C-alpha cells in the first residue's frame, strides 16, 4: 500500500478508509496484557473496561494541559515501545505515565493500581499507609519539577497524592452521598448496623464509597484528596467536599462516561488543573500546612523511656530543651515597648518576624519551635559587624502563624501597635514574658553567632538559635 500517497492521506472518503485500514493493521501489533481479562470469550467485563477507559481519559486530560510533556516514567511505564507497542495496563499491576508541566514547575505521575503498603517511619521518608495496604484505581503523584525522581521529593516532604476510584455500579450521585447530607437515613443506619454484624471487609453499600475516600485521605500518607469517578449523567452543580476553602484536601465524585465525554472531560480537566495549580502555590494553606507538618516530622521524637517524668516536665526537657532564640528588635519598636513598660520583669509582649511575603516563604532555623528562652539585640549588625545582646531575657509562652491583619490586632491588644503598614503577608508571632532584666550584656562578632548551631545560611536579622551554654 502506498503509505505516502496524497490521495489516501487527504482526499475525502479515501482518507477515512485509509485511517480505518491503518487502525486495523495496528491492532494485531498491539501487545496489551489486560485485553484477555476484559475481552475473554463472548462476555465483556464492562466494569473493568470502564476502569481501563478512565485511565486513558485521565491520561488525555493531563496531556491536554498547556505545554504538558509526556516523559519516561521511572516506574513500570504505561506504554513501552522497546519491542513493538506494548501497553502494560492490567488489573492488579502497577503501571505509570509521567508528565512534566513546565509552566507550573511541576511533575505528575499518573499511576494505575499503585499499592500503598504499610511502612514504618524512616527519617523523613513518610510514605505508604500507616495501617493496612490500600490500592486506589488511579493516583496522581504531584511534586516540584526540581526533583528528577519522586523518591527525592518524598525525602524532602514535597510529594502530594490525589486518588481516584472507578465505581461502575454508581449511576446517580444521590446513591453516593445519600438524599440528605446532614443526617443519616434509617436505611443507611440499618445498612451500617448489618455491616457491623457481618464484620464485612468491604462495604457494598454505595455510600461506603464516600467513606472509602475519607479512608484514603486519612490512611495514605501525603494524600490531599480522593474522588470517585462514576458513569452517571453530567451535572454542572456536582458538589465536592473540602476540608477548608481551598480546593484541597477533599473528597467528592465526578460523573464521566463516553456519551457525555466532552462536558465531563472539561469539568474534570478544570478540577485536576486546579489541584495541580493549588499544589504549586508556595503560600497556599495546603503548602503551609504540609511545610509545618514536615517541620514537626523532622524533629526528634519525645523520649518515652523515662516514665517517672511528668508530661509537663517531659515537654520542657525534650521539646524546649536548653535552646535560646536570639531575636532582633527594631530600635523604634524597642523604644515603643520600653515606653509602654512592656520590657519590665513579669510583663508580656509580642515578638514577630517574617513568614511569607508575596511568593517568598522565609526559611528559619529548624529548632526555633523548640526553644524555651529568648534574648534580644537592636543594633544594625550589618553596619557594626557585631551583636550587642541586651540584658533582657524572656520565656517563650506560645508561638503561632498569623496574617498581617491578625498581627495588627495582637499588637493593638498588647498596647504596642506603632500603626505602620506591614510589608509581609504572614508573620510568626512569639508571645514573650520577660523573666530577667539583669542578664550579662554580651558583645560578639557576627561570626561568633552566625557560625554556630546551623545559623550560617539565614538572613542577617532572622532569629538565631543557640544553646544556653553559648552565653
């Protein structure tokens, strides 16, 4: 057959016949491991076919994002062209299609039947399920494009998982969420009681599919959303449930089937794009929540060996230890605090420093959240080359992350608001009680402090952390 014939390629009628002949010719060359399960004998496994079809749909949806690039997956690839065209999609076996989204600075791996097994803690590598194994039908693994391998992103706590399950037996969203979202019906209560009596491993009641999405969110570490895909009628008002006002984390359902393919694809594409875009925003609630979680997970665990120590003493001993923060008080703020008599022994005031400004998330010493004490300086260390540490000493009573509006309210409440416009969007706030005004005043070179206890890499006036014996 003349493959490059212009008549066959372009003329109406010939072009369609040529395309059909090419597809027929290609089909016998395709090696697909899962075809026997779906097409065995005269029967067709419709639920499994729907499951396979959805993988192709998800792949097409992600591929259609602007400037998306399909790349070779490090896991078992979905398509292999080493020895002809091989598709690895097969029920119960993990396969993967990888994507690079340069506009969002993100990599996405689309998994089919990936198993999340129970794994113990190992440094900061918190992966898998903390209870029994789970195997969602499809998993999106989202992480920054700076990491070439997902394993590297996992170690840094930079991976998020979004799961989808195909539920062929659901045709109406009401079967999924129930007729009343606020109360359980008598039928639902009876069904759950029966399941409890039978000690069922899986809940066959359709409302249980929503509960399974909650289970994915809770059990599989780093999961930020889980959603059901079902062959129902498209509804533009389909509701998804969010833990807070951002798109993630959450649970929900999407109707998608070939007969409503265009509308469903567009709705699902918009949602998936919103998921990936939200994950790429450094200052979103989601990323700040993950950042704090990783910070806490990186801390050493509280020792449970000394059972004679009370809980309060144990916190002071293991969390706060003997660490001290060295914080910068601007001269004008120092003067305001002094004028309001807030630097006297027994008084409490607000110490604050940058957290997020625009798209910049400020890094600070990893042990700052464990320090018990705080000392201060107010001189310009860049100009003098020295730290002039004041004789004040305080105890850190509490710490929190607040917006600039909340910071203004705290300063007003404390009687120390200077009325100036705040330049950052979010601040870390420490509530400090002065316990001594007669500590030895310390003068040292910048290098004497900046080179100690991991303080080298931070900005000049960011808080430093030292051990008490440093003084």
